[in-house]
C-alpha cells in the first residue's frame, strides 16, 4: 500500500479513541509520508523509530505486533518459553514493556520484568541467569528523545541473530495491527504469567561485576574523585552503587541525575559526542574532579573526559578502548594470571592500534563485524569449547566495552569500574587518563581516527544508500588522496582482494554490507550503511609517525572521499 492507502486503513480500523489524532493529519502529505510511507523493519537490532501514530512509527500497535511476532517465533522453537524484559527512561518505555509482556504472556510464555528502569546489560544478564528463551529491552539507546525501540535478545544474552530475526519479521508481517489483548497486564500478573525480577538478581549482578575488578584496592587508596552523569537515563542507581562499593568519591550532575525522557539538558545523549558532557564540564569547573564519566540512557556505553590545562579532553571510544585494553593486559601480565592463548575482541571498524597493544602482550585480537552481538558470539564460541576464560576484553569504537562473560552486550557499569581502576593506576604514577593515552601513542604510533555520518533524508534514503554502496564496490578508486589502495575487503561477498600480490582470500565472517579500502601501512577507510538510522557511516584511520602527518593524512582522506558521497 502507498502512504495514503495505509493512512486510510489506520483511519478506518484503529480504535475510535485515536480517530481525532489521525484525522488531524489529513492533508499534511509530508507528515503522512513520514508516518505511513513505510513499515518499521525488524532486524537483528529489533525495531527503532520515532514515537507516534502510523506503521512507520513506534506506538502501542507496532510494539504489540512486534511482540506478537516474537511470541510466535519463540513458541515455534525448542527454547525455554520464558522472556526477560527491561526498559529505560524514555517516554512510553514502561508502557511498551507492559505491552510486550502482555503479548507474550497471553500465549503462555512466562515473563520476567524489571519493576523499575534498568540498564541494557542487566537485561542481557537476566536472560542468562533466569534461563530465558529470549529477552526484550525497550530502549532507543543514545538517540534523541523522540525515539524509542525494541531490542531483542536470544537465550545466550546476545542480541538476536539473522536467522531468528528473519523468522520474527515474517511472523510480524502476518500479524494484524489492531487485535487487542483479551487480558490486561495486571490480570496476567495475578495469574503469575508475569512476575517482577527479584531484587536478589540486582545484587547478584553487582556482585558479578565486582568479580571483574583487577586491583580495586588501588581505587580507594588513590582518593579518586569522579564527576558522573547518567544523562537522565538508567545508570544512576547501578553506577552509584558501584562507586559506593569500590570507594570512589563521586559528585553527580544533578540536572541529569533523574530520568527524563525529554533529555532537556542533553538533546542528543550520545557519549560519542563531546556535547553530551557539556553540563558535566560546567560543574567540573566548580568541583575539580580527576575525571568525568557519563553513561548513555540505557547504560551500555560510557564516555570519559579529563581536565587538561584549564579545559577538558574527552577520550574517543577508540582511545578509551586502548587504555582499558592496555590496563587489563598490563595488570594481568604483572599478576601472572593472563590465560594461555588469551583473546581480545573488537569490531572491524575499531582502531587497529588495539591489535598492536594486544600483540605487545602476546595476545591475539579477533576482529568481528560491527554490532556487539558478534563480540558476544565469539564469547559463545569459546564457551562451547569450554574456553570462555580466554576472553579477556571486547570493545567497539562507539564507546561500548565488556570484561567478563556474565553478559553478552556492552556494559557501561563494568566499564566504569575499569575506568576508575585505570585512572587510579594513572594517578599513582603521576598521570591522568589523557597522559596514559599519550604514552600509548608514543609507544605504538599516531593513529588518527574519525567517524563520518552522512545523513540521508526522505523515503528514498534506503535506495540512495544502496546505490552508494554499489558504486564504491564497482568503481573503487586506485588511489585516495594520493595514497594507493592496496586491498579491498568486501564483507558482503566475504572476500579480501590484495592488489599487491593479486590474491583473494575469505574473510571468515558472516556476510554484511560493509566495504573496506586498505591503504597499506597508512590506514584504511571503511564504509557501511547504519543498521538503525538512515545514514552512511565512514570510518577513517590515518597512521603517521607524528600527529602532523597522521592528522594531515586524515584531512586529505576526508576531502578525497567527499567526491564519492551522495549529495
């Protein structure tokens, strides 16, 4: 159906209570195209979108339909017929969580739901601890307040993989929009098909995170002083409990302390951006902390900044990943408890500098596709071999980190603990985390990195994205900014082509719409469409013997790529 046909369908079939809202859209073709011009697609990241009425918006009907698809998939498997559900601080998150719980429970699936907002990693942990067949997290992660989403997890605590996601999507497509539940959330709770997750699981999670500490005593003795912001999200309670346990003196950014679905003091609560910490910088000038820590709304990503010469330096996701990797490997090497054949795992778009650091300690680096489920998948592979202890650390450049195997998604809570340890170590040695990172640059080289997001507008965004990816594959430049392209890696075809030796080899990774242009020892450029938003993302790495060389090359690469990007 076109957008006008979809609109008329909703106008004629949605409950009468929504009639006025739907009629108010009449005649606004731009709004109608946005709300009805497509259907929210379900993938391995679930669904995510702007909240509002329509098939291309997140609302009680699209959420219920999604949950019904998940229920049909789960009931058609041999997996345990139970589901854990969590939710963040966004508008409607609790409502959507109850809608999902009701849709699953009415089919006989046992639902365990958090009684209050909780971080995404706690949902991943609950799926495993409660031996559920799947999990649902209501969140739009770091997106602006108008967004929300449904993240889906498998029985292993990883985000859902391609095969079950395809089945769920097929079931969603077969499910009507406006079939309302026969029983209420409260009635199903009375029947004990829906139960609150007990407080004991919260305590068990905190205890398990503490196990991942390497030398927590140094945090107390260092007198570390932290300024923390939960960015109006779920991190406030668990991160402050962590601070209490490890003995951190913490000031809190009070204007971002309480849950706020509008994110009034931080319109785009993404820890990858410097602006996310603006309120922290204001308060830091008064309280003078050793470092600033911020967690995103669902507390799976973490940002860190340190005072430097009267201003603040925010470490990038790549930089913090390198610092944490070095600290973990350094400490475990000194203590003699680094396992034989230890393994660090990172996404292919994360800095290759991490591989140099791991190699320095005799540790292998496993590169996986973008999406933390692939890091979780590598843990699962090791677990199947009885070798999960070999997993030492995993990270993505988008500020996601994990130590330990208790969860299978990135965890800002355990990352915050490790950040505090690394900062205490640095303080013991007369440094801060910026100094620590600079020492790594001096040892391993200057790796300049930049992530460029190209926003695509309108209902043709997907077509524009597909055309760009096809073009860069078919017409790959031989040089970029006068630097030879020495090899390409097409993850959709699963092939790496080396132009220096003329050989082809398999990537050994699942197929994904990602394309890499290698620039020898000078760096690389990786391009891919975003999995959750209408964007094309480019990941640049420029390597030099000095920062002038690395940054100069980075600027030249960005300028050269501008000619290939869609207008």
